[in-house]
């Protein structure tokens, strides 16, 4: 008996790529935002507050992320969350370069970015078994590729942010 299923690794490749890009962007933000705030305010306290605003929503959104992905659907949640987080971060240099960016507005954008990011991360994780099966890839291989994004991002993201800030 021949199998009529075909191996399609494109969804797995897209998911792993999205996970890498998301993690690299997150780690760049961890470095770039405090540097940016320190540069514009010369205040270590304000730089720390910006880092706090960037991290605080992880608690709330992390708990609700899976629930949101379940209700909305993991693919839609992943795409919308990543677009929303990207829009928040894109707004930072656009606002800074045009009308200016006050610290409270920056903190609000950081808060919203992280609030959007957590459901996206949960959704990508929920999609992993489905795209792994579709690609006929061993789960160990797919899990390793997916999980390594965080480790690679912590090696690549911060130095890349520092170079871009310089």
C-alpha cells in the first residue's frame, strides 16, 4: 500500500523562522530599549522603569496566552500577535524621529508589545505538533529547532542591538 500523504515542510520552516525572528526581536528589545532611554533621559532609573514596563505584561499575558490561542486559533493568534508586537516596536523610531516620543508613551508601547507577544509565543508552541506531523519530521528534531531559537536569540540579539544602537 502506498501512502498518499506528502511531506510538506514549509509550515514547519515558517513556524521555526517566525519563532527565531520573534525571539531575536525580543532579546534586541531587552538591550536596545534601556540604552535608548538612557541616551534620551540620562537616567538609570528611567531606563530600569522602561525595562520593567517591557517585562511586566509577561506575567499577565503569559497566563492568558494559551487561553487566547485556544479561543482565537493558534495560527491567527500567532500572526496577529507578531504583527501587533512589531507595530508597537516600529512606532518607537517613527515617533521619535517625527513628533517625539515621551517616556510614558514609550512605556505604553513596550507594555502593549509584550502583552501581544506572549499569546503569540503560546500559539506558535501550539502549532508545533501539527506542522511537525505535516512535515513528517521527528518531534525531537522539530522541538530542538524550535527551542533553540531562544538560545540563539540570547547570543545574537543583544550584540546586534548594541551594534545598531552604536
